[in-house]
């Protein structure tokens, strides 16, 4: 077999060269990829490492370019994370291409050609190289845990083992779409109240730091004759103007301290437990966490993942330490021979609807479908609850802002009225 010279990129984007024995260009590319690097050029003769296009070798043959500009794609990517939306688009398109009967390598070629996102293109090029080297897609995906979490990789593995990869990718796409919709709904519900709160804080801060100080000279001449609320207003304004730097330092210190504390096991457990038990928002938080749990679990079980593995993966996906511990406790019960709904009942940490629908699913043999249906029901309830909560927050913020502005106006006008009464 002839010798082939290659240029390749390692995972840091550095260029390297070497020679390898192979049957042809494609066989050489596969062998080079098996070394853990990505071939950018393959030729039967030597070539300059600085060359960017194929040049004739000594024996007249041309160096072959492999893939679609991988060096350019990797350098443009800059090591940035691929967004969740782009992963969703990739999943949906891969499901459609596989369902159409295209082989895996051809699917990647199509996706690489049509994407205009450098980060995604670079990742797809490397994944295609892994596939060409004979590696399963699920194993290749595990090298990108931020883009493809454990749930994703295990679902793909189950699809590969069962021969239903197209159906599993479609199920994954639907799952990710539901998660994206839920995230968008939460953001949309919180945007308007947050804008109102921000405007209220800015308006009150402007009054206290710019308007009131200009009037303080007039009020100070009145001395002890000032009403209590006016003196309180002037003191607050003076403190903000004189010690604004101390306020910023204190707030920043508290925020940093909270961040450090929340990163500890005790802090995270305390925060998540409070979220589930807090008045008003606790019920909403329980439904959000439960919906994420049953949707994840139903998606995994529907994709062919064994129940013990599905429970372990779901425990990491719920986003709440308290619920994660409850899921792992239920997993131990299932391992000891209990049914899933019995194990959930014994923990005492799951919503009644989750336990009842799980029992129905186990009795009818349609557990994945019942879990997904439960998630849809909980998402609907969460959406309605968010609407009601938002409708309460908006007038409350307006009333608080109006009350504070009214207090400021009254504190300014009352001493003026008193002075006028004394003059008369």
C-alpha cells in the first residue's frame, strides 16, 4: 500500500503533519482520524504546510481536501459553545434526514453544507470525522457535554442499539422544543414585571439623588419645624448621595457572598428547599420541577433507555437538588423490586398527579406516554399560574411606585403649606 502525507488539526486547532500507509485517500483519512486528530489534507506526496489549497505532488497527483473547510470553521468557532437553539435545529434536521433514509455520513455532509454558524459547523465536522473513523454517534457526542448532556447521549445510544435512531432523534427534538417553549414562556411572563420594577427603581433613585438634594437647602433653613416624613426623606437622600459607593460595595459583596454560599451543597439544598416550600411560588416551582422530571423520564423511557438509567439521568436534569435526591431514593426502591409509583409514594416528595399517573401508566403498560401527558398537563397549569401571578405583580408594582412617589411629593409640599399658613 502507498504512503500518504497528511495535514491535520488537533482538538486545540493546531496544525500537524505526518505520513501514513493506506489503500486510498479515504482510507488514509479514516486512519488519520483514528489518531485523534482531524485531517484537513491528504496527498500521495509532500506538500507545503502553509498551502491552503490542493497542489500537485511530486508524482503528479493532487492532495485531497477533506470535509468543508474544517480549518477555517474551527478557527472561526473560537471555542464558543453552540447555542441550545442550534442544537435543537440540528436534532430536528438530523431526524428528518435519517427518516428519509440517508446514511449517517451523508446526513452530516448535508448539515455541514447548509449551516452558517461557525461553532456548529466546526463541531459537525469533527463529529463527522469520528463517525467516519467507526465511532458510534453516541460516543462522539459525549465529547461535548455542554451541548449534548447525558440525556441526549443516552437517548442516541438507545436509538443506535434498537435500530430506531431516526425515531429517537425525532423524540429528542420534540422534547427540546417543549423545553424551549417553556423557557420562552417563563421569560415572557417575567419580562414586563421586571421592566416595571426597573423603571420604578430608576424613577425613585432619580428623585432621591437629583431632585431632593436641590430642595434640601430650602428645607434646612426651616430647621426643626420640618415634618417627620420630610426629615426622613432628606436623611435618606443625603445618605444615598454621600454614601452611594458604600451601597454599591455592600450590594456587590452580598451578591458575591450569596453566589459562593449557593455553590455549596448546604446552600444549594437550602435554596432549592425554600423554592419548593415558599408561599405562593412554592406550588408553582413544584409544578415546574415535576413537569421537567416526568417529561425527561417519559422521553428517556420512550426512547428505550432502561428505567434505572432513565431515573439516574432524570435526577440530574430536574434542576432542583431536593427533587434530585428524591428521584435517586425512588431509583433505589425500584432497584429493590418496587414499582415506580410505589417508590415515589414512599419518598413523599412527589405531587399526587405524578404518582397517580405513574401508577396508571404502569398498570396499562403505557408509562412513557402517560408521563409525557402528565408533563403537558403540568405545563398548562404552570402557564395559567404564571399568567395569574403576572397579573397580580403588575398592579402591585404600580401601586408601590405610586405610593412612594406620593410620599415624596407629600413630604415636599407639606412644609411649604405649613410655611404659607404661618405667614397668613
